[in-house]
C-alpha cells in the first residue's frame, strides 16, 4: 500500500498517569448547592472558582483591596446602565466610598435628567422616528444645553456643570441623579460627547462650543484620574466605543507626561463583548503590568452581583 494511504500506527505512543498530569480544573473549584438563608459570603463561596465565576470574585477582591489601599475605583458607564435601573446602586457606591470617579457618555445625561425630572425615561424610538418627533423633548434639551453653557462661562467640565445644576434644581426625583450625587459628594464625574449622538444636539439651544469645551475639559480631567490609577481598578460598563477610546487616549497622555501608570486592574463588563473594549480596556493598557478581565452578562444582574461581592470583600478586610 502506498504510504500516503497508510494509517498512523498508535501502538508505540508514550502515556502518562492521570494522577500526575497537570490539570486546569479541580474538584475544590466546583460549585456548592445554595441553601435558604445563606449570606452573601456563603453565596460567593458557593460559586465555582472557574472561568467567569472565578474572575467575578477576583475583580471584587481587586476593588476591595484597591479601596483599602486608598487606590481608585473608576467606573465608566454607558446610558443603558441607567435604563436598567442601576442608578441607586451606583449612588450608594459613591456614598460608601467604593466608587471614586465616574466616566459617562452624553446619553447618560439625557436619561439621568429625565429620571430626576419625571421618574421615567426611554422613549419608543421606532414609533417616534416616523413623524420626526423622536428626541424632541423640550425640557431635557433646555436643561442640559443651558447647563453646558456654564462650561464656556466658568471654564468647568460638563460633568460638573450638569451635576451642580441638577443638585440645585427643583426636581422631584433628583435623589436618583448620578451627576447630582457626584456633585454632592465631590466625586469627579466626566462626560464624553460625540456631537450629534445625543437627542439634545438637535435642539436650537445646543451650543457646540460649550459642549465641546466642557467635554474636552472632562477629557483632561479623565487623564488626571487615570494618572493615579496605579494599584486601582478601572471598570468599563456597557460602552462599546466612545469610553474605551477616550480611556486609551487619556492613559497615553498620562504616561507621556511622566505618570508611571502600570500596575492596575481593568474590567470590561457587557452583555456582548466588543472589539474596542477588549483591546482598549482589557488588553493593551495592562500589558506593562496588571490584569484585565472580561465579564459577560446583563448589567441588571451582573453589576449588582459584583457590587454585593465587593462590599462582602470589604467587610472581610476590615
């Protein structure tokens, strides 16, 4: 028979013992059944120490240890985080000193204001687009665009301008406003706008110079936050493009100016893993030192779980 048709004979293979072979999974990492009434520490211990469950626990520990060392925990977030009801949790994490800085996109301001003003948000885009009524809410545009004008007048960032205006406004649900809470607690909050992406940009009250000035100042403030990120944690929650891009540039600026930002933890948490957060948050920034994590799942489940685990880790460190 021609050798090219001859099967390989496995009879001479070298074998090894299963008991001696290195393995990546051990029974000690397995999940444990839950029982009624168990506390959060017991629940965390019941999770398997494998893949994402193990990563989730590592991230919670990294945040708790960072805050114990007075290193920062900076949360960057897209607007969907607000629309799935997580504002009270994020405000609580600022109040308890877990979150030390916030990074928002422009849409966060829209949904945050509408919740503060009326207790509801998120219009039916498909239905409103047909007749051109989508995004034409008067109060939202007037309030946010007027707040942005302070950026030109007082040389302040967009996050601070909007937060302070929300804090002093007579709005029935402003206790649910993230920028207002940040202003009250003096937590730095930056807002990064792509002009034309937010509904308020369609209105005559929009001032491109004010929006641009405020957002650029916030970029430089983000660079300041990033310059002190060593030993800390940066979490990107639900932003696929804008915030991963500004984070990468802020990090490059900080390093170029001589800040040795090396050993820190980055996390991308989203229900779909996208390219830019993967390379701009999880991979490239931590190559000189540190570790990046990808956690996949719905914000309304994953982030409250992470927040609870962080508080449990903090409790154990006290």
